[in-house]
C-alpha cells in the first residue's frame, strides 16, 4: 500500500493506493497520525487507486470518521472503484460515511455544509 497526504483549501486529502487489509491497516493509522495537521478536522480519502479493502480497512475508516466527528470534523470518501464499492455497500459502510463518485465531489461537499 502507498499513501500520500496533501491539503487543499484546509481539507486533508489522503491518497490510498493498493490494498488495505489487516496487514496494512497499522501502516495507515501510523501514516495518518504522522501526516495529519492538528488544525485540520475535515478529510477526504481518495480511493481511486485502492484495489481492495478488507473489513480491517473499513474499521480503519470508521475509526477515523468517529475520531474526526468527535472533534467537529468529518471524513468523506471519493473515487471508489467498483470492487471496493461493493464491499462498502455490503457492509452498509456507505450509510455511515458519505461516499462520492469523485474526489472533487467529496471536496465540494464540505462547501455546502
């Protein structure tokens, strides 16, 4: 798994490439803690290049969303590939975290809040 963090208009964008599962979940958690900004509470996970997510990956995103919401922030997801989208829908993850077809739509959703 490869991870990148960038910031656009005060929103953190986490680019996730490869596979997110039990073996890579701790790396994601470490990466987020090391690269997040203290004053940034809204994030978008860019999953355009995420090929696979197990239930461990879903738990990582749920935990991150919960943590951000406790601090008046949120997590949105954009650009999910069809295989990962199926897993999210089967687990009802899409009922908990807002998922958008594109990263830009996810970013723009913060403007309408």
